[in-house]
């Protein structure tokens, strides 16, 4: 059953007085659970936001077992639709409901997510599920992994096949990009459950993980979590642009800094009802006696603006989020 979560209460403030409810649209967006890796999808007059559910306790690094979805018609009042899928629904996977993205094609909703494969194909893998509704139920569309660690042998670690982003170009062709340290891209077959052709590396400068593909006007954008280890402790967001989904990609620099208190950050971009938005996460939320941490994150949103030349204006992360009108 859907539950409206526009302004969930926060823990009591000092002196025993209850704190005021956060303004709808302010950051973080949700206060009852820890959420991460936001991936927006616009369908008609609603925006759906797919997130991972952080459940790490005490000193755990990550504990993620399911994916959640929320929706909104105004970017301020959100409806929680509950878990759409658990990692256990992929019988060949053994743990880690990591970053995901859902797109609509051919009247169905296709959900791509990173999981840990069982011992038949050790390492991270990309799964694909399908549903007739953006809120599920989703079921394993393939019965096996779309991408496994053996398919990208360049990486020196077992978790390079994570964080899928999916994008359908103007000609109807759908592409998937993903990666950690290396960024890969491949075309999908029309059935949406097989790779069509070669896997190509397109790693931009300081690429760490969390790629996001989108198009605005005539330019293609690859936005991602970046990490310059010589300068920074925590991930930031950088991006590149191209005249075609197949490149060549031109590095455009940083878009925003690190999420507060968080090593990771993960972009998701959408245009909705006349405005552009970038979704991120930080670790500022506390629930009960659990503070934010690497495995207890909270999803945020900011307005996104473009320059006349197609570059994106730097984004300042705020507490106000989209509870205030966008700057013009």
C-alpha cells in the first residue's frame, strides 16, 4: 500500500521539544529509511525515483538487500510504494542490492541493477528484471546475469561491473553503461536482456563509478562519481559530453563536490515539468541512534541548469533542495 511521506518527522530536538517537520522538497528527501543511488524515471505527470535501501548496522560497511521506489507529481510530496524487488529474487545472485536504474520501452519497465553473483561467476554482475508497472512487481527477465565479471577482464578487482545506467537514443536503440574504475558501454538487443555487439571502454578522467547517461538538446552527457586520489578523500561528481552516444567524449570537469559525510555519491538526472533536476546522496540523516555513514546514506535533489553552450552550471548542494523556487 502506498504511503505519503512528504514530511516525515525527524528525531526530537534538544530540550525535549519535537523538531519541526522538514519542508517538502528539502534535503534529504526521505527520513524514515536510509536510501542511496537515486535513479529518476519520468512517466507522464509523475516522476518515479528508484533507490537502494541502506540497512547497515553499527560498524557494517554496506548491507543492501532490496530496492525501493517513490513517486511524486510536484517534487515536494512523495509517495512510498515499498520494495519493488529483493536481491534474493535473482536466484543466481547471493547478496548486495546495489545501484539500479529503470527505463520504459515497448510498454514494459526494465530494471537493471548491480548484485553479487554466486560462485559460478564470482564478482559483481548486472541483473535485469521486468514489470508491466513502474512500481512492480518486477521479476527476473533473463534468469541469469546480463553482464558478469568475466566479460570485462581489464579490471583488477571483482567489483568493476556495477552501477548500470540505461539510455534509449532517438533512433530507438538502447545502450547500457556501467563500471568501477573503468567505464564501459554496450548496445542492448531489442529484447533488452542481451548485449548486442562489443563492449567498449569510455573511461573519462577520474572516473570512479556511478555513470549516468542522458541527452539535453543536441548533446549527450556522461555524468559520474569521480575521485582524484591525489587531491580528494571522497567522491565528487564530474561529467563529459559528446555529439553522439558513441562519442567522442569531452571531459567538462566537476559538476558538484562530495556529499556531506559520505565517501560515495551517485548522480541521477531528469527533466520534469519544465525544470531539470540532479539527484544525489549524502550521509547527513540520523534515524534513532544510527547516524549517517558510508552504508547509511540519504537521497537529495537539487535544480540543474545548463549554459547556452550546453555545459552544466556547477551545482551547490543545499539543505533547502527544491523546497524553494529555482534560480533564474
